C-alpha cells in the first residue's frame, strides 16, 4: 500500500470517527451520518490500496 494513500485512509477514518462521535454527543444526526460516510470513504480507500498490493506480488 502506498504510504501516502495509507496515511490518507487512516486520516479519513479518524476524522470520520471523531465527527460521528461529536454528532452523537450533541444529538446532530446530520453530523453523525457525515462522520460515518467519511469513515466508509477511508475504508474504501484502504481496501483499494490493499487490493493493489495483492496484485503487485
């Protein structure tokens, strides 16, 4: 996995988790949903990069 893409995926996952947690704390459903979407975006990026690594070897 490309290091910069791996870092970007982790950053998206962490940002999404924080936003989801904050949204739950203040009772903002929109923020909670946006946080979950950000996490899924990071998960998808990470999965894509892992798939690339499988085919490299």
